[in-house]
C-alpha cells in the first residue's frame, strides 16, 4: 500500500501533468509491482488528514517489533483532489501491473492574468517528516522549472547521538541530493548529484515510435473517458498491420554514475517492450454509462492482445543480467516471472509472481425489484487484491490488500521453506486511515 505521502506526490504529478513513468528508474515498474511488493513487518498504523486542498498532515506508528513513529507535513502550490481512505479509488493506492499509455511531451501550464498582468506561478511541493525516537529528519522539495524540466531536492539529517552504525563509519550525519529531470516525451534524461559520497549520475530513456497526443491524460490502459474528437481519426499508436506476434512499442535506456569520493563508477543498460493498449486507445476508452459513440461498443470488447511487458537489464561491470515477462492473462489475473543471472559467479535466481483482483458479486434485480447476486462475480466492485511470489531461493511471500469500512488494510507473510526451525520469517499488518474536508 502506498504511504499517504506517496499518494499525495503522485496526485501532484498528475495535477501538474508530469509523467513519472517515463523515467529510466521506473523501466521495470510493471514487473516490480508483482515480484517485489513490500510485505508489512509487525504492526503499522498511519493516520492522515487533509484540512484543505493545499495542506496535509500524516502520522504513523510502528507498534511491533519495536515502538517508533513519525510526523509529516505536506504543502502543494496547486489544489489536489484528494479523497478519503473510504472512497479513494483502490487501485490508486498500490503498485500494480499496468501497461502504461504512450509517452507525450508535457504541456505548459495555462497562463493566468489579473488586471492585465500575468500572475501564474511555478508549481511546487514541500514535504517534511520527523522520526521518533531517532530524531531523523527527511525533507523534499519538488518544483517545475519549465514545462519539460523538473527539479527535486531531498535532504536527510540525523542527530549525531542517534546515528546508525553505517553512518558513523562513513563519518556523515546527513545527505543532500539534487535531481534534475528533463522529459520531452521521446527522450527523458535525469541528472543526479549526492553530497554524501560525491556521486554524479546520468540516466536516459528513449522511446521509439510515435508519441501520444499532448492533451491526452496519461496513466492506466483502462478506465478512460472517450474523446468525441477522436471518432473517425487514426489512432496515435496505430502501426501498419503485421502478421502474427505481439504489437507494441520499445523503450531503451542507460545509466552511468561516478563517485569521486569512493573512486568508483557504474553503468547499466535497459530495454522494455510494451504491447499497445486494448483495441481502442486507452485515453478514449469508455468508463461510464453506455454511449452512442462508436467507441463505446469497442471499448467493452476483450483486448486484441494480452497486455504484456517484457524488460531486460544488464550491468556489465557487475555482470548481472535480469529479464522479466509480465502479462495480464484475464481481467483480474496478472502473472510475472523474472530470471536473474550473473556471468561472473554463475549464480542465478528465478522468481515467479501473481496478482489477483478480488471483486464482490454484481447485484441484479429480480422480477419484484429486489437485489439478488448475479451468477458471475467478474463485474463487481473491487474489494481487494492478493499478491504472491516465490523464488528458487525458497522464499515465498503472500499479501492481501483491501478495504474494511473506511480503512485500508495490508496483511502479509514472508516464509523461508529451507529453514525448518523458523519457516516464517516475518508477518505484518498495516492499517491506514486518512480523511479530507474538501
């Protein structure tokens, strides 16, 4: 489950039109959602509040295995449509398998004038969190410098008396990170500098093929509203017909980093293939009541090809190769597998995972007008998701996430079948509640 601060940050990106999925760091995001989900450890409680559309507060506490907590504050320059935990769209609160929409060049902010003078300001987000009893302080500042340029500044500070052992060895009590992101749709480049180890890094991602239209919303490949202007027009992602095989788009990227203090460097390359969305462009799909538009009937048809993502990563210096295949095999079931191999040590690992969405049975009316359960539960409201993964290293994880009344709940367990004395490595429960006065 996304922490409340992550939910606010994603809402801020959506409101300002920034596509965080067009980053090299997120190239394996679809498979990671199934294979690398985080199981809660112990008992975790969080309560958050949105007194207005600009300011939010969040409080969290870990009751087990040790007692600690944190207090956070978030402020944004633009209004955000934040829901409460009882009515927020459930899929917006967790990482899940998705085939993302076509990348597009960010559009400039609409100009605002008052008394003939331009008064629109630059969007920004401020976030701070204080941890108890360690006294650690985290801070984040994100702002849009231009329509295609975004800057992030992050800082971490520890009181000298509460430094973790690894920080004491390095002799550092804090860290300061600057990240600059330049996204033009076709290309996306990141520049990073870290004060802790003097590290400089560059990441770049290139998308082959056509771009989406600038005025389309980005995001999931389902649950989109139709655009009447698109009727009769050629799809933006339409290609010449090819017999057989999956049809999609390709992205490739690389990263390079160098640390002057540590006198070390690293490099990696990545590749991603994603199928085109369903038979109609995702931005035009119908999510509401039936319409007379030609798109309304085609949007309810099954996908012309299974939504699929294939990724491959290679680190030549460490000799590490990782490849993953993920696909949605039915409306509510997605599967993923990943193979990791090291060319130097010949060590390998195979990881498999699944994501199954649970729905309530749809209700129908009988002849007397009384509600009755339908024969099939495929079209009901989402009430939870079950994630499971297993690897050749005998690690098995299982997690359920859902909503109980107005509270979001995560329950999970991590097992190690190779350890007969202690097969259960960890078990945890996370409860999250947040409200909004908007």
